[in-house]
C-alpha cells in the first residue's frame, strides 16, 4: 500500500469513526437536555421508574438481537470485500427475519416477567402502587423490544456497507423524535390533562418506540433509493451465494459472543439496579433517599457522563468494518494502527471532558438540574466522571476483541469484570457509602481494559508505548487546565449556584478558558497533531472551513 493510499485509509477510518461518534453525540446531547424539563414534569422521586426498566430492557434487547447487529456489519463487510453481493443480499434477508421474530418473542417474555422484576427492583419496603407503576413501565417498554431489533437489522447492514453517515443520521432522527414525543406527550398528560406525574414517565417510555419507528421509516426511504443498485449487482454476479445454513452458522458464531459480551457488559448496571436500594436501606439509609440517589446516579449522572461515552459508541461502530477488511486482507500494519488510533483519539477527546465533569461537578449539576439535591448530585457526578472515561474505553476494547476473533477471551474477561463488580460492590459501599457503587464499576472496567489490551498485544503485536506517553501529556494538559480553574477561584471568582442561568454563563466562560489551555499545552507537545495526523494550522483551518 502506498503512503498516499495509507493516509487516505487512515483518514477514512478516523472520519468514519468520528462521524459515528458525532451522530451518537448529537443524539446524546439531545437526550441530555431533555432531562431538565422531563424531571420537572415527572419529579425526581419518579426517576427510578424511568431508569430501572431500561436496565432489563437493554439486556433483553441484546438477547432478542443475539448480537446480530455487529455480526451483520462484520459479515457484510467481509463479503463486500470479496465482491460477493448475492451473499450480502442473503445476509440481509436472513437477519431481518431473525430479528423481527426474536424481537416479538422477547417482547412477550418482557410482559410476562414484569411483575416479579418490579418487585425485585423495589425491595420489600415498596408499596403495591409502586410495584404496579413499575410493572406498567415494563409493559410499555415491551413495544420497543419488538421495534428496535427491526431497526438494528437496517443499521447492521448499512454499517457493514460503511454507510456510517446514514447510521449517524438515523440515530439523531430517532432521538429527536423520541424527545419530541417524550416532552410533548408528557406535557399534555401532566400539565393539560392533569394526570399524575407518573404519566410523564409512561409517555417517556412510550417515546422510545416512537423514536424507533421514525428511524425505521427513515431507513426504509434510504433503502428504496440504494438497495436497487446492490440487488442489480447481485443479480449480475455469476458465482452463487454462500449456502443459507453456512450464513446462519456464521451469523450466530459471530453474533452469540457479542450477545454474551453485551449481557456481561451491562452487569454493572444490573447489579446496581437489583442491589443498590436493598443494600443502602440495609445499611441504614431511608428508602426514599435510596431510590432518590439511585435515580440521580442512573439518570442525571448517566446523561452527563454519556457525553464522553459517545466516543466509545462511535469507535465501536466505526472500527468493525475497517478491522474486518484489514483481517481479510491480512494487513497487520493497518490493523495495529487502527488499535492505536482508536485509543489515542478516544483518550484525547474524552480525558479533558471527564476531568471537567469531575472538578466542576457542582456547577455542572446545578446548571442541569437545579439546587434540589445538589450535594448528592455533585458528589455522585464527581465519582461518575472517573467511571465515564473507563466506560468510554471498555466498549472499544470489547469491539476490537470481537472483531479480531478473540471472542471467547473477550467473554471470559467480561466475566472476570463481572466477578470484580460483585466482589467489590458491598465492601466498597460499606466503606465509603453510596459512591462505592460507582467505584466498584470503575474497578470492573479497569480490569476488562487491562486484560483486553494485553491480549491484543500478545496476539497481534499491538504496542501502547506511544499511547501511554500521549496519555501522560494529556494529563499534564488537564493539570494545566486545573491550574486555570484554581487561579480563577483564587482571584475571587465563585460560581453563583443560586441562579442557573448566571451559573451557565460562568461555567461556559471557565470551561472555554480551560479547554483553550488544554489544547494549547497538548499542542505544544504535538499531541493533537500526532492523533489526527494534521498540523495545528490544518486542524484550525478545518474547523473554520466547516463553519
């Protein structure tokens, strides 16, 4: 491969992954800001009814999809590389049928087990009304369990075709439709019809299905314009498609490890959902306080920490077709480069964001959610910021392991992480209080990252020396940024947490000053130039050209 071609491949990989990240970011940003009016409609005490069902929904959604979205993407990319479009079309038909049927069956299961799940989550102190409301949330969410796997069939197919822009666009559309329905229906039911505030939660959960349906319609329109060319190429192909049974075996051989990985990857939230409230009440906390803090950690803090986590989601999507192609062509040099570039890019963008979430946790939480429960929220967010950076890297590592045919090892490492979470959950909570639930998740993720990167290094010769050096320079940039925050505070500047609007303006100015220092310091050490393969002049020029 020539230097020029290699450069184009590097840029296309980074561009594709960053495009995916941008789509997820916009979707998450929309999701972040809806929480403010949604919390006003539903009330903080009802957040547990909103967040808890999604823990089980995510697990059952992964079971119903059997890990097929990533499997579809990888296998489609594989056969596109071989110019075998008959097999590509066969994969499309089989995956759509499987995901439609499995989604319907899992929705029925979700409805049937809704009552025992609701009882288990809320614990022995819950009232009959609480259990009934939680069960209703489960039953409404079952609709999404049918629709979302169908959406996944489209996304997996076009991800494998490297149509990452449409992948990102569909995510934004889905989130816009979801938030519009969530706030619109919530406002009508609670403010106009004067229903109980729990109806805002019901409408928010129903909005998940509405968003998925809109994204399906978007893909259907895109599909009508683009599938014809692929189908014509398939009809013109002289060689036959791979046998149906062989494709099914390949789909499930690739997809089932993703399924187990996804379930184990959700283990942190599963343990928090099942044991946080019972554990805290056992240790002497009031039931209402325990459910309130659970909602703060799993909804308010989770929305804020999802900002850096979009990088993990974007690169997990973007890396699959490119790494699959590198494996198919046995281009180990590019493969190792993709590993390094994933880690470097995610860290360079994610580290300063998580640092700001930690050191500015109080004003950030105040701006987003007001002064109510500010002490709980600020403390939880400061710990959650540390979790954010490791949970940004973890899905990237797992996705690389799966794509690089290290599936058994990946599942085993996730299982070890699950054991670490279980083993540390109660002792750490008993030691430091409710933040222990977050710290135990940090220990779990760190274990997974260490094991995954070590395995990739041993199998494919990936090296991380340059990444470690760059990470050290990024930390120096964060320390310089913190120095700016300290100087501003020393000059007598304090955040006005009495007014959210004033605090927002102050926070924006301080944040911009900090990020300018971070970029300047790291640029002086040539970090962004090495990560993005461009000079600072080119990077700045690119920003202004986009404007």
